[in-house]
């Protein structure tokens, strides 16, 4: 056989072996995902390797890159409310960086421009430099539809003041003789894991050290490519300590998952009013959706079942009978979960609020729906103490978060006021929507913004997004003491909720970090800015243009200020510092937050408990007899339809009062005091 034929044959054998290895790898890859939970298996099996995804990513022309930079300049220079604060606190200048990027693009041609990934990395870094998770560059297709993931989750705990990192979840289908839930991670690609998290944290936009650390940890295994650059490495080598104490390594390949419905706060739906009242961290929302697919597929299955039930009813509403049958199973399982918890200090109620991001499809969930479901769940829990856990909640609908506060306190809620930054473009937006005819009323801010042309004021006067009527329309529904649990991933509408909880002195805040994520703003996406300049009639000089290839941008538009004893303090960057700190334990991470819940139970046990129950009975002559059961209440004021009827001292746990007949009355309101302090309100429909 001559040399040429021999080389040809050897080459053919090599290609055959390469194809065989490729088929074997693909088979193993598919086999691993095919063992996942049935509720998510179809979509997970469509996942690809990172290398495959990168090789098929799109091409963004030079003209489209320039367009993206120009639109970013409009948003950050004219609309972005935190620009002065960010320049001062973080010593950054995103405007100059964008101008320099635009200048460099002007020197290029389509044939000389660098790779698309480099452009996206630069844009992402510019937006991340302001350390504001509301303000994002959302990459175009195909990046905006996918998430890179590894099949496990890493969480931290503390052991004698030392951080440890443990595998808290492994997805269904993944199997390894040594790498299991409960193993400690010690190295990440050869780097000590604590340092690896620190390096990761520096790349992300958290506005305080705790928030950045939390993002760095989460991005070890889940990265939504809509707002994060894809991993540089195609795989990671994880060093871990096996149960027998041996330190081992395992290589994990980054996988790319495309969600059936990526979802976002983008142009995907909802009224102008809904889209204009958003306060959310898009990245956390995308990460939480991925966690649900990987580690809580039963929730996905439950959501589908409830969706089918809603589809059979008028307007997508579950019947009262169906809701009663749910008992402590939430009708909004992606938003709420409830249970009773036993602690050394007693049995208490526990409600986890995963998100305030209310679904808009296939059925619209309103803020009232959300609050009513919370009240329904709370009513079935022990009434002498409630733990509300908002850890990992990236926010959502501002109305939902602020309307919920009233349920937990007898005091009137003051919604957080918000401010625009004064700019000519913001004045134009407010001028076009000063009457509320389009679904958003920006009139209250307009006069002070026009006045700023003369005074030079940086910000408008402050007005709330949630009205006082919305924030107080149903009043207190849970009378027992309440503890709120937060962490550094609480953001935006959840920051607003936590700040309101603390400012209205509803109860103690127990933090697993030293601060919340500190996101104090209302966020609008680019499509909403553009739409508002087209309503009620298109503007002849609309500065917003359609973004290419499905790209998007978001910017903080109205900053929030705290109320009560913290009145006027911005939430952005400062966040909500807890009243008490809990360091997560290994048992917390692996055994359902047992020590954290026990600590919350200890705080509840130390708080005063009140009771105000009433049964109203109409007599034969129309008089109203009210049988009362009270605790720690020594004075009661009674109102019917907001009109005062009587005020009586209470000296025993059970008492009775009688009121004359009032035809057409709708509501009885009982207001309880201990001394001069308002401690409980109970409303009874007549």
C-alpha cells in the first residue's frame, strides 16, 4: 500500500473513531437528561453543550451595534434616575464609556469589527458598572432565550464563623457515586471556592458587598445569557469532599437550556399600567425560573394542573369550592407557599413569598388576587405568630408588595414616594401622560420637573406609585406577631416591602445577610419608553427606536424613598439592614432552614400577642350583638361603615356589646388598644 493510500485509510479510521466518540458523548448527554422529572423532561432533553450553542450564535452588524449604543445613551443619559448617585458612590461614568465605544465603532467596518461576544461583553460591563440590577442590557437572540447551567446548586453555610459551600440540590436524573447532595465544595477549576465566588462577584452588579457575594455564588451554576456573558470555560472541574472525607474531583460540562417561554419584563404583554408599576430584578427572576425547572419540577407540574383548571372556568378564575379544596396548597405555587412549623418556642405559621412578579399569561394575576391568596393561606395558619420569608425574591409588581403590608398591621400604610430625575426627555414623557388616560398618570410629578428648569433641582418632588387607597383598602387581616426574613437577593419591590415592614414597625427583620439587595426603583423596559412616546399619538421626534434582533434594555426610572423614621432615605444602594442577623447553618441548607425558623420562632415568642375576634348577630328588632374574645386589649372602639358608634374599656377576655339597628350597614370595624397604643383591627362584613 503506497503512502498516500495509507494516510487516507488512517485518516478515515480517525474520523470514524471521532464520530463514534461523538455519538457516545451525545448518547450519554441525552441519557443523563432523559432521566429528569417528566414535567420538564421534554425541554431539558433539548439542551445543548455550550460549545454547540456558541458555534451557532448570531451575527450583529456594525449598524445594529451602533444603534444599541445610541439607545443605551438615551436611556442612561436622559432617563436613568440613579446616575448622579452611582457616579458618586461607585466612581463610574457609563456615559463616557458608551461614547468611547461609539467612537471605536465609527472607526470600524463590517469586515474589521471584533467578534459579537466581545461587543456584548463590553455593553454588559458598562451596564454592570453602575451596580444596579434594574438597569440591564438584555442581549439579542439567541442569547436572550437561554440559560447556561450545571446540574447542581451550591449554597453557603457558616461553621465557627467560616464560610463553607455545600451542594444543596442535585437535579433529577444526575447520578454519581460520590458527588451528591451534602458534599462540601472546596475548589472550582483549581481555585479555592471562596476565592472563585469572590472573582465571580466582581463581575456582577450587586450594589453592596453582600449582594455581590450572593450573585457570585449563584452564578457558579446558573447563568441567564440574556443578561450575563456566557461562561469562558466550556466545563468546570469541581473539587469536593466526599462523605468519607476524601477530596475528589469531577468535570461538569456547561449545558444550555432554552425555556419554552423565556418570559421577562419586556415587551411580552400586559397593560401600560402593569408594565409601568414593575420593580424587579430580571436576572434573579430568570435564575429562579431555572431553579424551578431543575430542582422543583413538581411545582412546574402543579402550575400546569392549576392552569388547566383555570382554563375550564370563566375568566380563568378558580371556583370558591376549588380554592377551599386547596387548603394550604397555594393556588399561586410559583409565588407563595405556606405551612405550620414547629419550634422549641411553639408552633407558628410560615409563608414563603418567592416572587411579586405576577403572571400575565396564560391568566392575569392582579395585586388583589395575590393579596387575597396570602390572606387565605394566613387564615389557616396558627394565629399567634407568623414568619414571612422573602429570601431570594427579586421583586415584581410594586402594588402587590405595598398592598400586602396592610394585612400585617393595624396602622395605616404610607406607600413609598418616588422621584424622577429632571431631564428634558422625562418632562416630555410626563407631559404626554399627565391625565392618566393612557393607563399611567404622571401628572403629579410634572409641575416640579418644569420648576426645576429654573431652580436646577436634580429630582422631582416625590409621589407614590401605589395610592394610599390601594395600600389600605382591606386593612389588617393577621393580628398575631410577624417576623420578616430577608437576604441579599431581596431586591426592588421586595426591598420596598422590607423597607415598609421596617418603617411601619410591623415586626423585627431577621436577615441571613447584613443587607438586602438594595434596589430602590421602579424599572421600565425600552419597549415601554418607546410606547409611551407613541401614546396617545406618535411623537414626530421619538428618540426611542426598535432594538435589533430581539435585544432589550431596562433602566431605573423612578427612585423610591423610605417613610416613617427613615423618611427621605433612598433605598437604592443603602437597602434594608436587618434588626437581627442569622448565620445559615449546614442544617439550614440541608434540612429545610430548621435553625433559621427556630431563630424566627424565638423572636416571635418574645413579642406581645394580641387577639380580637368577633361574632356579630342581628337581633329580632334589628339590634346588633357582638360577642368579643380579646387578649392584651383594654379598650375597644367600634365603627360601622367608618362612623364611630362607641368606645368601651375591656377588662375580661370575653365580653359582649350591643349596637342599635343601622339599616343598610355593610361593615363593622373593631379597633383595639392597649393603653393608648393601637394594637389590632378587625373588620366584619355585615
